[in-house]
C-alpha cells in the first residue's frame, strides 16, 4: 500500500507497520510555520522576567536539609525529594574494578509529560519556559509537566502543578514508558515519560505556549534551549507506533526495492530487513551483556566513601576530578516556591556524548555501546558510542581512553552531522553541559565493532526506546537531536 504524506513523497508501507503520518508530516514540513524567531523571543522574555538568583552556600547552611552527623548523608527534613548518600561499587567492567562515590537516591517516580494536538494537520506540543537552578541560561524549554512526586503532591507547600490532570488519568496516550536517568549520578532513578494527545480548547497558562514539532527540532540545533527532560520525551516520537484508528495508516506489501522519494532514514524504519542485525540478535546481545558483567553496588554512609572529603561546606574527590556535591540558594518568581536551598551535583568540566553513524545496506546505523553504570536499574543500558568527560582522559594514552573517542574528536568537519551543547537535568546538576555530536564515518570504517558495541538502525533505536531500561538518557537525547539533522525532502546526510 502507498500513502502520500502531503509533501510529494510516496511512502511504501510494509505489511504490519503502522505509521503516524501526522508526526511524519509535522517533522518534515519546511515552511514559514517552522520559523523559530517568535519562540526564541518568547523564551528570551521569560529569561529576562524570571531569571533566578543563585548563590553557592555551604551544605551545612541549607534550609530544611541536613548533613547527618553520623552518616554524612544529605537529606531533606521531610524525608522526601531525594538524598545524597554513598555507594561502593565492584565490577569486572572497564578499567577500574572498584570505587566509592556519592550518588543521588530519589526512589519516587516523577512525570515528564508532553501534551500534543493536531492543528491544521500539524502536530503541536504544549511546552513551558521553565526555570531550573542548574540550567545554563536559567530558563529552558521543557515538557508540559516536569515534576517529581514530591513536587506535584506539594510537599513544598507551593503552587499546584499545571496540566497534571491530563497525565494522571490519560485518555489518548501516544507514548507512556518508564525511562532511566543518568546511571552514573542517580541510583536506579526512573521517570514516567508520556505523550498525550488532547482535543478541544486547552487553556494556555502564562509561561506556556504551543510550538510545532518542526519548530522543536529546529530549536534542538541551538545550544542549551531545549532541556534534557523534553529531549527524553521527544525521543519517544516515532513513525512506528501501536496507535490505531484515526491516528494511523497501515498495511501494504513489503517493498522489494528502496522506497522512491524517501531517504535512508525512512528506509531504516520501513525496511527493517536492511538492518545489520535482527531484533532477536540485538536482544540477545543486550541480554548477554547483562550476564557477562558483574556489578555489585552497596549503599554506604556518605562519610565512608573512600577518597571523598567534606571541605568548605562541599563534598569533592580528593584529586579534584569527577564531580562535587554543593549547596545552592535559589530565588525565583517562576517556580511553585519563590525561594529555597538545595544540594546539587557540580561538574567542573563538560562532557562529550556522541554517536558514530555509518551507512550499512543503504541505511544509517548507529554504533551503540553496552554501558555499565553504578546506578543502572538492570546493570547495562544501550548508550552512545562515546560518553565521557574528556578532561579525565586528556593525558592518558589512547589505549586507556574510551573506545572511539579519537574517531569523534578527529572527525573532519564535513562528517559532523550534528554538534550542539546541551544542558543536563537542571534540577539536580549545577550548570552541567555536554557537547552532543553525531558523526558520520567513511565507508572504510570497520563494520565489525570492538567488544561491547553493536550497530543499530534508527528504526531499532526507536523501537527499544518504547521499553524501559533499554536506552539510556544520553542516547535518547541524541535520538531526539537526530531529527534536527534530516528531513525527507533534503539531501540525505548519511549517504551524501
């Protein structure tokens, strides 16, 4: 069966594949409707109006937070929100077999929810200009709802969370999955990532606005505009869905040839037989990785974490590397509570998060890593090719550096498909940004990867994002950023 997406492209749809043509059209559309100037003006207005005042304070001077005299753990008086405690890690993965570190323990599940609607055939998203104390630029574009359970149950005695009711009793659900957060900083932390479609008139509260999907993808090209939580939710936007009824078109005969008028990105979704590995092979590879490595994580008092010291009201590693735990005082007119103090994780140096992408069987494949992190819910998650703080490896020989790091750092400019600085979760991380990159490799780059790596097609990445604890948050962010690099009506960036 063929479907025309309204842009002059004929799409040949394989049997059994269901496609939300509205998302496809919205993502591809290149008209004046995709102008982002008015969105940036709106964001600038809120940054000027709601800029937060931040000051570093001692962990011992935080209001309603305490450094426990016996354990050194940092916790809220209510017993809610989160605690910072210690873990001792033993593993046969990587170059370091054992270490101790502070980690954020936040067992409650928050909601990251995005409302979408169809307007004149275009999918629009209701986003908010949200201040987070750790954001670079203070205010960034976030999902409709971004709230921990402690926040939306109003433990802080602040204002109610706008639009929460749409996600507590959702009706027209497009995506709903528990997703992990940074496994190197959180202990088994997960949030509920949701996309819910609404019809009729939804009142727009001050600080919120509707933007098209194409506008969001254009905004992802810019540094520190779209926050981490919205990037995570956007990664769930897939052309392949289990939706039914008016939202989808399906059926047809599997095509024998490449689809006319479509790019390799589309073929990677509509022609899964072109993928280097089957879904069963990918699952077997991931399952094997989970059984191949040992990971033992023991919770310990923070003051028993070896090589970590309290100094001048902050906790840091004795050699100055990795990260530190600091106190921050915040004053803001744009949050449920006008002022508060809290502990945060501060990283002095930016990181690098990158996918290498190669054309295999005429479709793009992304080099993925089975990554073990102390806070992972299930030992291993699929991560980008490179995920590291580059300064930690600057003076090490190449064989001690993360695999493929040099392939990213030394890539010629013509092969860099995407490069932007993006902030990490601004509610817990203090002004932490990473450089996100997607780098094309040449034809002579080996198809057989090093140990712990596998080539996955875009369709396979989008498929596994639909399930919990498969794709880590850094990889999900990059999948969202992928949409800023291609459109079906433009030259194919991988094959050109």
